[in-house]
């Protein structure tokens, strides 16, 4: 079957390790099922994999891709939850948690095999491309907002780096849930798009907000860290799930964190139950993931380059 896969690890030039071509069809083990992929979305995790983060040379070649929507063996339209392990469903109770492409082949292919437990019904109101955006970036945003930031309607939230997949999801979900959403971006066009998604106010990166907020959704990392900490109310919560600009900020703002009793919470992906809640929320509210572009799988390299350059707003989706 045709697939996009990591053939080599290159920390400095990750796209040099990306190959497009034939790979073996997945073998289905007991308790697992095969999904015929209709659409799969790109995540920064895929770029990190090509740099060798979470993926070792011994696991190559590895089909990339965490997210997928498609049909199961009975023709049902489904969405794949990409977190494998720590549940005992299909892998055994002692296997540590991993994401597709770390231990198991991913979704940038005509088919993907996952534990049957990891398959959920696709909402009828979402296309395959829209549904394929949900299991990683949108699930991450959903958990950051409603589990780890624990915000409620009327609370205020700052979303750093409008345009990225998680940030875009957080703006749309927050607005639909009745939050007061503020967003930042270096790009004026992306700030305008954030307003269209429901943000109450948009600002250039690092610009002072008109008020301090209850929570900050942080995926940018070093470049925005100081601004994120300074934007919080006393007792506020900073939730971080990524650091696309680097892991080591120049100013840690530790004095502000302890003096104002701020909470810093790490967040990674989400549970199957949270994904089910996200699917229900999108169906009930009519929320549709923002898609920057759709490309056929054989043009995956273009999608990777677009994401690496940051030249997008929303998700890049590969169609099969």
C-alpha cells in the first residue's frame, strides 16, 4: 500500500528522511482492527518524529501520522484515537502509553491497524477531512481547556500563536463554550482569522492585554513564555502542551509564578473519553475544525514543508 514514512532520522533537515512509496499492509493481531483511511491530518509530532524525537533508528521505516478518519471493515465511518497502551485494550495492561508512529505504524497510508477499542463513530456532520483533525490537535486543545485549565463559561483565556493546529482549536472551542478568548500572532492576517473564529480580541505577539486572564494556552514555548506568565491573574493557570519555538525561555519568571501563586500544568493529548466528549461537543455546537489545505497523500512533502515553515492557519489534511 502507498504510504508516507520516515526512512531516516535527520535532526537538522527532517524532511530529508521523509519517503513516499509502497509499504506492507498492516497485520491485524487479536483485538485489533484495520481502518481504511480516507483522511489524515499533519501534526508537529510528525516533524519531531523525523528529527528522532520519540522515534528511534531501530523502529525505521515508520509510517507517519497520528490522526485518521475512515471506514472500518463493516463500512462504518470512524475516527481513530491515536493513544495506544496503558489501558489493556489490545496491547496488555503493562505496556506503556505511546502515540501512533512511536511503536506502531501510523495513518499516512491507505490502511492503519489499531486496537478495536481505539475506534470511535464519526459524527455525521463532519467530513472525513474535518474528523481527521480532531484526535491530536483538537483533543489536545480540548483537554488543555476543559480538564487542565478547568475554565468555565465567562472565564478569560489567552491563546498564544494563533494559526497552529492546537491554538486554532483552542480559539474555536473556547468561543463555542462561552469563554472570553484572546489570541496572539505575529501575523496580521492570522489575527484577523482568529477574530473570525470567535476571539474577543487579538494582539501582536508580546503585546500587553487589556486585562489579565484566568488561563493561558501555551504551545509556542520559549518565545512567548514570559508574556504568558505576565498575562495571568493571581492564581491563574498556564497550560503547556508544546514548545515549537524552543524549550528554554530566557526568563523563567519564577518570582512571579510563586508570588502570584500561578499554576503551571503540562498537558499531553487526551483520553478516549475526552475524544468522545469532543466529538459530541462539535456535533452539538456545529463546530468544524479549521482546515488550511487538503492535499492528496502523494503530495505529503508539500504539507510537511508548509507546516515546518509555519505558513498555515489550521490543519493540513492528507486525503487517501
